[in-house]
């Protein structure tokens, strides 16, 4: 600790203040892993005692920051079941929302284009909410805010182009619509309305919004989130869905869009979506338990 104190004392004051939240976050995580039974106050008291009779003010600020980080880490209530033991309300909402396209196929006679268009719009919603996740991630970490200035615009551009190309396939190959460019919001909105998909879009959007509010904000996942990890997170899920939906759509179309094939496509998509959802939030819950 003496060496650390010396390094803190010798560093420029502006740099110390900038790095204090980042260092405190790492120290808090380490203490939470090594001393899961100690309260934040007890850990902070031990750290202050280690500083000696004349502690450096910067070191004291670091201890205070570590105590705040430890207090902010989510901790399961006494006797509560582990967060990874049940799929949770958001998984139930996700499955319920995916009943809508299943009903559309089975009862309303949706075409393969209706199904693919709805799932494409859902991917747009996933991207928009991921931007919200990135912006709200680790709000107490100055370094994360610096990363947001770089990663958020890059994600918007890259994911936007990725989704636009997928949309061009959906609209051109399955909707047989002529497009003059890659990005045509007016055509997208008009087509969603013409296919009477605004209500299903709203239901799926509400499902993802519920997960964002319930898991990410409500359960404190945002406190430990990394902007760099969030930037790449949707691709693992969306790429699989893109490939499944596109190739599945081609297969369904080649078979003449029979009901059973459309139902199978919706069920397959829902299963992949649910599996990715559970893995994502179980990982976040496990990280929270380890840190808390």
C-alpha cells in the first residue's frame, strides 16, 4: 500500500482525479470477490488503517470511492435464490411477445414477408436499445464516458449499415419492392403500415424495453457494464438470427410458404432468441454475484 500511496502522490492531480473512479471500480470488484462477507464500511476501515497516521488526501479519496463502489454493487437478499436459477420475468415476456407472430401466421395468414419484416424491425429495436445501454453503462466511470464518445457513434454507423443491408434483402427478395437506395425510412414506415404490423412491432418493442428496464436498469446490470463489450454484444445474437431468418425464409418461400414451415420458422427464431436472452442475463447475474 505504501508503494501505491507513493505512486498516487507522485501522479499529476488531474490524472489522479480522472483515474480514481476507474481504480476504485477494480479495487471494489477485487475486494468483493476476496471478501464477500465483509460490509463496505469494514473494508473501507481496513483500507484507511493501512494508510497510516498521515494518509495522502488522494489515497483517502480513493478509499471513499471504493466504499461507494462496494455499496453500489448489487447484493442478493438473505435467503434469496440465486439470480441464475430462474429465467425471470423478462424471459416470460419475451416468449409471450413472440406468440404474436405465431398467431399472425396461424390465424391471420401472414406471408413469409410479413414474418421477416417484423423480425427485421425487431433487430432495429435491439440496436436502438443497445445504444441506450451503452450511454447508461457505468455512469460513475469517467473512462467509460470517454469510450462512449468513440464507441456509440461507431456502433450506430456499423450496426445501422449491417441492419440496412439485411433490410434490403428482406424488402427486395421477399417483399419484391424496388428501392432506390440502401436506407429509405419512408419506404420502411409505409410498408410496415401497409402490412398492418404496427401492433406486433409495438408488442415486440415493449418486450425488449421491459428487459432493458427490468434487467439492465432494475437489477443493476448497467453498473458493471463495459461500453466496449456492449458494442459487440448484439452481433452474436443478431447475426445468428439474421442467418436463420434469411435462410429459413428462402426455404419457406421455396416450399410455397406452407403454414407448418412458417410456424417452424417462428418457433426456431423464438428458441434462438430465448437462448441468447437467458445466456446474456445469466452471465450478467453471475458477474453481479461474483462482484457482490
